[in-house]
C-alpha cells in the first residue's frame, strides 16, 4: 500500500504526565496508520492511554515525542489557526459523555461546528444550507422530531446520536470516537454502533477507542494498546 | 453566531448571572440618581452665584472701598463688549427693628437697583418689585420713605416643605441700621462718642437669591445712602465693587481679560491721584465666589471618588461571578475548542457575555433611576407625610424641590463606565477560559 492511502499516521507517539514527583509514561512510542475509509478500533484497559492517544490524533492534545500526520501534513508543525481549522473541518469527535452544550437545543448543538467555522456575516449567508444539512443528519440518526429539545430532555442514546450528528456536520474526513457506548445499555449501544457501521460503509473513516472487545469486533481492524504501546494487531 | 446565542443563554440560564446583573443595575441606579441630584445642585449653586455677581467684578475686600469708580465705569460703558455696569458699596452693620432691643449683624450692600438689575439678576430676586425695579427702595405704603431690601431668610421663616409665606404687600416696618463710617485711610470717620452712624430705613421688599448666606445676612440699601452710612461719600465718592455684565457674544474669560487691561491702564493713568487702587482686583464671577463654589465642587469630587470605589466593587463582583461561571462552564469551553473554535473567540464569547450583563444591567439601573428621579419629589413628600423623613431639612437648607433634571451626557458616561467595568471584571476570567486546554476540561475526572 502506498503512503498516500493513509489518511492518518502516528509515529513514535509518547506522552508523559507528572504526578507529584513521579513521571507517568502513558504512551511509550505508539505507531499506527489509518487508511482512508477504514474502521479501526483501539482496545485497551482503563487507564491504558486510549483516550489520550485519540486526543493526540485529533490535535486536542500534543505529544511529548513523535509525529502525527494527517494526509501527509505533520500536525506538530501546524500553527494554532491550522489546528483549529483541522478540528473544525477535517475531524469529528464523538465522546463517551456526549459533551453537548446544555444551553443549546439539539438542532443548535448539531449546527455548532458550522457556526464555529464562520463569522456572523458569513453565517447569515450559509445559515439556510447549514440548517438543511443539520436536519438531514438528525433525520438520519432518527432525531428529526427532537430538534427543538434540550439535551436534558433526551435519553443517553439520543444524546449520543445528537453528538454523532454534530460530529458529521462539517463532513469531516475522519471520525474519532471515544467509548461511544460506555454510558449506554447494550441495545442502545448496538444502535449507535450500527450508525457507525453504516457511516463506514458509506466511506467514512472511523477510529474508535473502547475497552470492550465485543464492541471492537464491529470494526474492520483492531489494535490493542497495552503498557503504552500497540501490542496486537488483528484484521477481521 | 454562537458568540451571540451562547452568552445570551448563559445570561438567562445561569442564576449566578443575575447576581452580576443586579450588582450592575444597583450601581448604575445609585450613581445615576446621586450624581444627577449632586450635579444639578452644584450647577444650580453656580448659576445662582453667577446671577448674584454678574459676569465679572472689579472690587476690593477693603471696607474703605476705592475712589474714581465712576470714571472707570464710564470707560467700561464705552467698551463694545460690555452690556451693563453697576457700582456697589459693601460693609457690615447692625440692624434692629424699631422698638426692638435686639440687634443683629448683617452685611449691607448699597446699589442702584435699576443698574444693578441690568448687571446682575438682582431684579429677579425681588418679590414685590420684580416688574419695576426702579421702585425697589420706595415702600409701597409710603414711597417718600427710604426703603431697604432684606434678605428673605432675615425676614421670613420657611415651613417644613421649604416654602415661604408672603404677605400681599410689605407691611410698614422701620429698621435702624448702624454702621461705622471709615475714612479712606481706614480710620473711624467719627471720633468720640458718636462713632456709629445710625439711620432708619423702611422695609420695602425682600430678596431671594437662593444663596443661603446672602439671603440670611444681606440688606440692600440705596447706593448714596450706603455710601453716606459707610463714610464713602467723602472726600471723594468711593465704592467697594463694580459688577459687570458682558454682551451675550462675549466669552467670560476673554471679557475679564479685557477688563483687566482696561483697569491696569486706568490705574496707570490715575496713580498720582487715586488711592487704594492697588487693592482692587478684577475677577470673574467664578473666581470671586471661589471660596463658596470650591466647597461644593470638593464635595462633588469626593462623591465622584466614592463612586469610583463603587465601580471597583462592581468590577470585583463581575470578576467573582465570571470566575465561578467559567469554572462551571469549563466543559463547554472544551467542547467549543473540540469543534475548532479559536482561543480569541472563546475570549470574545465571554466578553460578549460581560457586555450583555453591562448593557442589560445598565438599562435596568438607568430605567429605574430615571423613574425614581422623575418621582423623587413625590416620593420625598410621601415619606415626609408618613414618616417625617426629608432628604434635607427645608427649615435649615435653602433648597426647594430636589433637582431631578436628567443629563443625558452624564447618563451616557455612567452606562459606558458600567459596561467598561463589566468588561474589565470579566477580562481575566475570560482570558483564563481562552487559555484552557480542551483535554483538561473534557477528561472524565473533570465532569
């Protein structure tokens, strides 16, 4: 496979935290590469550094050592402006705790990435198209009747579906998903995973971290993170 | 767009925001009401002083006055920037009502009422002869008698609401006025047993200048009579001051400078013959009344300084409120950053929030202050009727209604200051919010 086919590559990623006098080495040189259209699951026990790795891949955090390349561009060399654009346009995050804004309704939460990428004047021009897309996404995740509800009026599954719709709003090239079913019952969790499978089959690249092997089985490729390194690779 | 929606929602969904809103509204209300009343009082006091003195005064503090004032008045009358001039004699005297054993000390002021009303607003202060000042010293009950005008607080008492009760016409009352006539050198003009000169004047009118000290201690007499009483009619006529009113298009400072030049030239030309001219000063009305005005201005300055502390308190309240809000909203900051919102927009968002608090708090405070000021006198009347409370005891202070004229410039300054205080108070917490790392706020342990 040529290098150009990898949308996301990580080489020698290290991350250390200081806890008092001691230094905790969370990631000790992680290498991974994600192909365009791939559904990759990273499995690991709690505290193994899965979420940290995902945050580094999505430029929410920086690595102490190593490089992350997105479509060949080294993110550690990117400026603040480029990183903001990357987080807004290229990547969509789905978190375990949904992370919706309580003050906004479902539709406004989904519209947030579109609003973030434009000023007030620009927003007036694209508002109609953005709302149309947000409503389509809500319809896809089965929440078209919940558009005007506040997050506290939704169930866990509905909140997670709202978060997925938000992550997809700006048509990102990659979805980074952190324990998407960790807070849901198995049936609701299955529904969420089916959405990811559907998105992947439509061509979306997904990187998902989970501690649950059963959930990881739904991905096309599985990597195991243990002791700060990728230990085991398995392709379904 | 989120920079408008989110701050607005934070404002109404976060109860702690109401604390900041109420703090700003209260501060604006207090500052607006107190500053309006105080500013109006100071302006009113200045205006009354201006009316009392005229635009400019050429005078001396010496009780012997200065000679050749008539010559200088002629020079002034020829100047194109001068509207009117009026000579005045000022001294101290004892006054007692005929038949009474009680004498009180007063300041006497000898004037020509017609000229003085042109140079100052003396005519407007009269009660009975306002429309014909030439009759000021002609008592209505007997115009052949020599009249005198008495400061209102020497003659009438005020009721609890600060109102005077006037008689339909002045009642006949003889007043003995005793003075010590002085020579130009300052010695008593009459040696021996008859040192004082006592004359009888008849109450013809009252003067209400609105200046407490003037209204409670001044008695106005005809110029020639006052000169004679004070010994200023010999060997040459002397006066204590010349009051000047400039033409409307003349700026007071420029007018005073021109009068100063004319006076300096006059002194040079009369150095040999005129005594006491060196003690004469040319002053604007403001400089002449400085000792009185300065006290009021000092109070206003102190009040402004106190309000600066009120402003600092507002800044601190806003700071604390924002610090708490941002601590509670750190997850939101992480979410916003995860969708690519830059640090400066996070800063703008929270400063927008602070602006909303400033604008709404100011609007509430200004509206409440406005309404309060419009009804302030009715409120005071109601409080007085039901609880006997008055802001000022009208039997003591020469204040009628509480001044409540809205000054839009003052209001604009207060509102802008309130918004600025909110922005200053919110700046540090907002900057801290903008610097938060998204991973720190989105970690499970932070939720």
